[in-house]
C-alpha cells in the first residue's frame, strides 16, 4: 500500500489550484494521500486542502521562513517528512519544478518529471521531446519516488472531502543563503499563456510589431491569452516570453487559434495537446493545416477582424 | 570569478523526431544535433558577464559521448576559455549528470554555475536544482535577469505567478529561461579559435561518481496523433463549427 505526500503550492495564503490535479494523478497510484501545507500560518489553506477529495490527512507546517516557498527553505523540511512516505508528488508548475529535483537529489533518487499517466505505483508515462514521444518508465520504489505531475493530463478532483488537519513541527536546519526580494505579479489583464483555456497566437505573416496588435485585439475580445511563433519572436514582433513551441511554452488550451503561423515542427510541439486547433493562413499547403481541426485559407487581415466581429 | 556553464548535446530543435519502431527510443543516429537552446542562453549570459568584467573565466562542461566534444567546441566559440568533457558512453540520467557536474564545480572552485532550465530532449528540468542540492548551494531557476553584486546575485525568475526576484549568496546555481537574452551567432574566426582551446577529459570514475539505479526505460512510444480536421470556406462556417462544438 502506497503512502503519498503531495506538497501544496500556496498563493497568498490560499491553496493553489494545481493541487486538485496533482491529487487526481495520485489516485491511480493507490494508497493514502496526504497534503503538506507549508506556510507562515497555513490554517486557511490547510482547511481548503482538507476538502480536496481523496485526501485523508493534511499536514500543516507553520514557520515564518515558509512565507515565499523557496526551494532551499522547503527542501530540508520536505526531506524530513519524506521518510514516512512511498511517494512525494509535486505539481509540474514552476513551484514543483523548482523544488522537486532539490528534494530528489537530497534523497538520492532519480526524479520522474511530468507524469502524464500512471500504470502502477512505480510505472509512469512521461513526455520527452516536447511531447513528441512518450516514455514509459519504471522507478525504483526505495527509498521513495519523487515526481512532478503534468497538470494538462489530469482533471481536477472535487472539493467535498473531509480530511483531518494535523499541525506538525519539523526541526530541520533552514539555510539563509537565499532571500526573497520581490514579486511582480503577472499582468492580470490577459490570461496567463500556460493556464489560459483559450489562446491566440500570431506568426511571421503578421509582418510587424504594429500589425501584431490585431492578435491582441482579437484575443481580448474572446478572453484569450496571447502567444507567438518563434518566427514572430525572432522577427521582433513580440517579446520572447510569448513564444509557443518546443523552446518556448508548451500549452494545452481548450481552444487554440494559429494565425499566420505556417506550423514549423518546433511550434507544433508546443500545441499538440490543445483541445481544438483553428488555423488561419493564406498558404493552403501550410503544415499547420495538417493538425488543425478547422482550417481557413485567406488573408488574416480581413478574416481576423471579421471573426472578431462575429464571435 | 569563475563561471561554469554546462552544455548538453541534443537533437536540434528543428528536427522532427522519430520513435524507433521497436519502441527502444527515438532515432538519434544520422540526425542533426546542436547545443540545447537553453544552454546557449546560459553560455551567452556567461559571456556577457565576462564582457562586463564580472566573470573572469568561463569553463564549459558536458557529460556524455565522444561526439559531445562538438558541443563543447561551440561553447568555446561562444567565448568559453576552456572546457571539461566528462566522457560517458552510456545513457546519463539527470542525477548522475548532476553528481558529475557538482564534482567539477567543486574541483574548479567556481562561483557561478549556469545552465539551461531544461534540455529539449528529455525535458527533465532537474539537473541545475540537483547540483545546488548536492552542494547545499542556493539555486535560482528559470532566470530572466541576473545581476551580480559582489558576493551576491539578484536573480529575477519567470514563475507562474509573475516575476520573482531572489537574492542568493555566491556560489550559486542559476538555471536560465528564454527571456534572459538572445544568443549571438557564432563567427567563423571564433569557431577557428575554439579549435585550439583545451578540453580536459574526465570520467565519472575520475570524479568519484557512480551511476545510480535511476529510472528504467520500459518503452518509448508515439503520442496519439492529431488527425487533419476540416477546411472551412468562410468565417461564418468557422463560427458555426465552433458554436456546434460548444467552444464559443
């Protein structure tokens, strides 16, 4: 029987949404699921965690040092808890990706990154080459399995559970070599690319930074995040962080618009898990049409404003 | 201060990878390889820090097969002063690579370890964090800005919640993200010069590292393929198709 510990990410004292999907991945492993809440005062987040369906216990670890979820600070505390568990799971977001390998190395275990399917307590599928291949791995059970969960692969569990909350104090030496300075919150006007349910991306065919505005306008109309192909980024139409693709962001929105994007391999690698792909391109032979659910051939500068008006 | 930059040889990002029919992996023979793009960004940052006079020596390091020497030559052309090649013909998982790289970092008494946040082949996103863990050093992952001030570094990190800035004491491990910089194109004279720079051969044994149990790769398979959808003729047709699917 497995005993699974999930490390929760906390945002402004509240439980992060990723926990619900991480618990969904833990379910098929089979066994008891506990959630650890590290915070300054984690009472509110722990109460939320107690309601996550499938969870039997919540560990609340309060410590002034836990204010900013820093890997160097959390790792010794997680390692202290890990000895009682067969699995330590993290969400595969920047929180989990930052901390999990630090924990795994301390426990001298090879981490499993981005679990997308669970075959058994020790066997998992994970994507490699930006999801262009799937690798089935078997992880040694001892001393424990440390893994991150690919959030796009799991449906969130509900919140009608009733786990017990236990306040835990951990005596671990916490380093002071890493200090929080500031957090500049992402602009809230537009949905964040990686969590947006709708994304509109523009490619080289936009032609200039000025003309790229047509993408922002359309995205804002339908409440979508905005992305770009590498070609558009390299041409200077928009900043680097908007790049969707193998070397940029890998996204899985419900609805994806590829506008003026030819569909280079490196871009397709970033969107293959999108629910529905709509492509608008003037070249009917563009490779993007091979993967698009709906394709429309024509001049984007006419079609996009028309689409914007009719949606 | 000395900076160590790890660079990984990976299948080029423009290659359409193919899974071997027997499921034993992906085809890498006869396929174009280049430096992992995130490691290029790490290399570029090290060179910029050297140009600013913050870094005095750049050492490029890799772990892997003989052919990884090409990647080290690229790093030397970028501006690394010398290189260390931890030769290993077998598959190297992140924890083993991290142990080897940590050993080199310690041996070189470097102050700064830079690497890409992940490699685009195995997409593990582990090695930098593991090096920091093994050496009990600070880590700053997904860096989009690095400012070195004396014995400290201020690193802005691209995280889901926005841009977080951490201050870390040096030595430290920093893994870099896309936004940090745009790597320069290599110039022929630099490529020629790189051929004369020294590469120090090492091995896991010489560094006192043993490859642990690691993950067993059971099989590699193709992801479910997307099928070609339908072509619509007009915006109206598109709108009604999206409405039918309940998407708008």
